[in-house]
């Protein structure tokens, strides 16, 4: 699925990285624990999380994750936005829970890692 | 080549800036991507540990043709029982650290998995010294 299709499927709002919406994502991982995200060895995955802070972006930078969905209506502040833009990431805000987003995208064909 | 960085304990908004700088350096040096990723993940976890537990820390990076050595020396409470701290799930992290998405007791095991040699020494009440060595050729492990 393209990032654009992912955002539409979950009623997400793209906050930055619009130029990358045509990129294709095959795998996703849902976690609020950044140490678990750092254990993921596949690249180009979608991260679904309820943790909206600078460490979400830093962790994604180290893990080469370029697209993050923030669940439960978590808001992205300007500090987070600026670090994400610096790293060329796509950020998507979404009103749904991690469970619902994961279920929707799983049904749509996005693969789990484990 | 040698590089040196400072880490300020408790400065949560800057946790990860050293690992980010090192990632850029390794990219410029054309270090193998998989090797570079292991190095920056281990360094990032170690950096978060200093921010979370210590008052201040110094990171020294030493790169030669064969390997990269990271030495992190902090002034802080130290680790009274290193084998216990290495156990996955053991944590003394504050609620503030948990709010950052860490503090589940996985940092040291993540570090161990992502470097080839790990040496930790600590003096309780004074500080901790972490040495991480990673071989730069993927098949040298």
C-alpha cells in the first residue's frame, strides 16, 4: 500500500512528508516501547504508536523508519515536527486506537513483523 | 579518527543527538549500513541511559580500519550489580524515562546485541564506564 492509501484507510491526517505519499509500505509494527522498536531489523516499515515525543522520532531515525502513525489523537508539537522534517519523515495523526489502526491495516494487506 | 561528545544528564529533549551525529559521520565514511545501524542503536540506548541515570557523560569514538570503539564515561550513581542490570526486564528507571518510551529494562541487552564486545565497569556513587567495540566488516564478527 502507498502511504497515501494507508492515511486514507485509517482517516489519518498527514502532518509532514507529503512528497513521500506515493512510497509503498509492506510491513508495520505497533509499539509504545521504543526499546522494542530498536530491536526491529527490517527497514522501511510503518510505526504505529501512541507515544508522541522527540524520542519517537529519534528512535525512528536510528531504526531507519520513515513513516509514523500517531494513534489516539496524539498531537505533534513543533519540536517533534521540526526533527521529523529534518529527517525526511512522514508523520500521520490518527484519531483511532493502536488496536483499530493495526486491525484496519492488517486487513488491508500490511504484514506483521513477527 | 577520534570524536568526542558530551551528554547532559536529565536533558531528555537532547537524548539521541550524539547517536544522530555519529550516524551522519558513519554515512560520510561509507561504513556498511547494517554495521552502522548496530553502532548507532547501541550508542542511542547507552546515551539514553546516561540522560536517564547520570549527571553527565563523555562519549569518545575511535575509528580505525578494522573497528569502531565507543567509550562512554559518566558521573552518576553507578551500577551496584552489573549482572542484575544486564537482565532483560530489570530497570530502575524513573516515570519520566518511561514516558519517553524507555525504562523497560531492555537497554543493556539491546546494547549487547548490537556490539561485538561490551565491557561495563562501575563504581557505585561515582559513575559508570561502558566500552563498546564493533567490527566494521560485517563478516568480521
